[in-house]
């Protein structure tokens, strides 16, 4: 058995429940892939995007829904070491990558106000543009379950709003393009266990602002790391808390929400507070 077969077998057998079935469930539940799709699988070189590429590669061979995939790597200005690590890992895993270059790191290095936000926006735009040039109608990103939970908490604690990371989005700037997140239901701990089991080493952020994290280092004191630590503490109290947070954004009770925005328009519970309400059998929410 060669290394590619070993890695693929680990996904479909050893980590079948934790990774493969959760991946398939997310694809089906959120209707992420449709017949005739041409998907640009966006690979940053980290563990998440590399695993996502293998998952989509395996799915493409066995799916009843025919689709095509391009495995796209954007080089925003990686060091030679990081770029080579991506190339070596792609070859080891049997992923046929296409690399294109940008000068994003050079541009962001001159920015002092929210450089990470600017970097993310620029990377997304370049990925959409190059995916579109390849005839793709979707880009796939490697965000996972933990990313979703962390985003929900960050929006509440630092953004003063309830907002989540959506499983799919229509692009507002690139007509006909869509973003999907195939690993929406896969936990980060499972990805780490898969990586360790296969003795794989991937790059992390690789940004010049945080060069200590080129190969396996820490990403430091970001707000997302703060959320990771907070969720870890929550789990010590109740192991189901992260899933409850996740389910809460699937089950919002608008009868008990003070205000919300829809299509950029603000709404308040006062808008129809005095309007007659239909009779309800269940009045358990009264007084809460």
C-alpha cells in the first residue's frame, strides 16, 4: 500500500465516523455540491485545506452527483520553505495542485490598521478571480466546526451581534460564483488526530506578521485563539456546550429577539408588538 492509499484509507475507515461521515453529512444537509459544479478547492497549505482537498478528491470518484474540481494554491508571498512544504505535501497526498502568485504579503506588510482583515479580503478576491478564470462556479474553503463556534462567540463578545460563518454564500462581487465550506461539521480535534496518525506536517498561517508559526508554531494571542481557550474551558463544565452553541444559530426563536437585520434593514420587536397575535397552544415562553 502506497502513502496515498494509506492516507485515503485512514479517512474512509479509521476516521470514517469523525471525518468522512461528517463531511458527507455537511455536503448533503447544506446542499453544497450539485450536478455539474466545477469547484476550485482552495488550498492554503494548512491541515484543514489539505484534508478538505483529499475529501473532495475521494468524493469525486464515488459520488452519484457528477462534478469537477480544480485544486488551487495561491502563493501570497510564502517563504521558499513554506512553498516547498506545500508542493511536497500535495505530491505525497496525490493532490494535483495549480499554483498562482500574488503580492498580498508585500501589500499587507505596509498596513497598520487591520492587516489581517485586509489580507483575508484580498486573498478571497484573488481566489474568486482565478477560480472564475478556470471555469469554476464555486470555491471551497477549509473552515471547520470549531471555526464556526469561534465566529459565533467573537461576534457576540466583540461585535455586539449574533452572526455565524455560513456553510455557503453567493459572492457579491463575482457574479455566478459561490463559496462553500465542505468541512462545516468536522471538528478540529479530528483533523489534528488524522494529521498525527498519518505523521503529516503542514504549514500554519505563514504570515510575515507572525513568522513564528511557519511550521507547527503557535498563532499567538489573536481573538480566535482567545475563543479557542474559552471553548476549551466551557467543555470542562459541559462537553456538549460547543454543540449547543452551534445548534443555537440553527434554532433562533424570533418571538424572543429584541431586534434583527434582514437584507440590511433593521427590525424591532416593537414593529408588530401591538398587532393581534394568533392563538398559541404553547405559552411556556410567557414571563421569560
